[in-house]
């Protein structure tokens, strides 16, 4: 067997629900934090639990069923406190759980209380809901009410009326309600980040427009400073993208879970009341869309900055090629001038050499006459012409050979 065979298979049994069918108060808390914070909290409230390091577990707290689950960036605590059918008023968070959660009060991202009761002698106004939304769920086997208004201690309340659900179906249905609220809050956690980022993107857009106008002006003297400004803007945009990519991705994942859980409720109308799913979707979807639009805006801005940088670099490259071509043309002109000068120097050199040879032969002619050779001017000219021509020919051949090398 593969070493991970059992672990991967047992994922089918992960995240179990708390099953019960009697009236009860269900308290659910979602706390931001990692494994260390979760382990510390469990050691305080469940010192006798067998395995508090597990990803999830079910134990008892103050004699009542208690469950914890670890997630990527938060963990949840769920406590079920049974109550009598005649005593179904709202209760405060049990003292044992309140004391354990106190050090993490500023990290509680979601707090939900679900009051589970039967359908006998239901008096909805006594539960204090203002303009409640309600739905028949599970094919009409249960009814859920809530006005989605927070109490003074920050708790969102649900009234769950069990008509025909057994313990297993009731546990799963309540779990879906709790997950909807928890994932909705985790998805909405990005809203503040998106709003703050939106203000920065407005400033980045203005800067990009200004840089685009400068680039369109075609001022070659401004290319270096313009390229530096584009690089600075690109670094800022990339920094924001890397910093917020995980948060935006988490929002999309959490939102998808919310909509999936809403579909699993199989809601139908209760009288003329607005359904829970419609209430949540109409107010939650704008948050998800705003975060998605901000993410797309950030990605598009990064592409626009990159395109502007590429265009400017292409323009600078063309300018450099034109400058190089101009330099080559000037070098060719200088080379042509040097060739002409060299030819002129060669001609003058030949003339000078011929002049010096004639003077040299003239001196030789004068010396021979002094010694009594008795040569005439014609004889001397005929005798000295071949050596002079030979010397000039040798010089010309050496000049040509030097040019070829």
C-alpha cells in the first residue's frame, strides 16, 4: 500500500458534524489564528482532551458536546448546549467557553448562536427579530429565521425550527448554516483591503496617465527619467499584487463555498418573507464583485505599466540604433577623408622621393666629374634614370602591399 493510502482515504471522514435531535443552543465561534493559538486555547478549555493537536476533534466542555476545527488561517469552535422544550429563550455564551476565548476576543471574526427547537407553540415575535428573513430548508423539513443583526456582544442569531429532521440531517443542516456565516465573514475580510487598495490604484492610474502623456510627447532628453519613473511605478504595483494576491484568492474560494452551501440548503419560501439565501446573496455578492474588480484592476494596471515600459524601451532602442547608424556614417566619412589624405600624402611622398633621388644623382654626377670621369649631362641622365625608376617602383610596390594588409 502507498504510505499515504490511509491518510488520503480518511479525508472522506474529516470534518464531522455534531449530531443531536433535542432542543439546544449551538454556539459557534471562528477565530483568526494558526495552530499555536488553537492549541493554546484548547489546552485552556479542554485540558483532558486526548489529541488537541489534530486538525479537528470532538470532546466535551463543561459536560456538553464540543468540537474544534483547524483551517488555513482560522479555527472554529462549536458547543452544543441542550435545553428543555419550555426553556427556549436566548442564552449568553457559557462561562467555560467565554473564559477560554477571552484572550482571543480581538481575533473572533464570527460569532453565531443557533437556537434549535420544535414547531410546537412557536411565537416568533418573542425572539426579538426585526424584519426577519426565513426559509424552509431540507425540502421543508425545517425552518430557519434570522434578521442578521448583531447583538451587543457581536453575535448573529438564528432560530432553527426542526419539523421532521433526524439527528444526522439536523446536524448537517446546522453545520451548513454555520459554514455559510463563517466563510462569508472570511470572504468579506478582504473588503477593507480592497477599499484601501482602491485609493492607491486611483493614484497609480493618475501617475500612469501622466507617464503615458510624457512618453507620447517623444522628448528624447526625458527618456531616462521617464524610464526610471515607470520602473518605480512598476515596483509599487508588483508589490501590491504580491502582497494581496493570497487575500483575493482566498475571497474567491470562500465565496464559492458560501454559494455552494446556500444551494445545499434547498430553500423554499415561508409565507411572504424573503429567503435567507436571497438576503445573503443580494448583500454579499457586491462585496465579492468589488474585491474581484479590484483584483482585476490591479492586474490590468500591472499589464499597462509593463506595456508602457516595453514601448519606452523599444523607443529608446530605436533611438540608440539611429545614433549608432549616425556614428557609423560619421566613421565612414572620416575613413573616406583619411583615404583621400593618404592618397595625397602618397603622391607628395613620391614627388619628394623623386626630388631627393634626382638631387642625389646630381651630387653623384658632380662627384664623378670632379674625379675626372668626363660624363656628359645626357650620359648621366640615361645612366641615372633606370635606378631612379627602379627605386620608385619598389617604393610603390611596398605601399600597395601595405594597403592590402
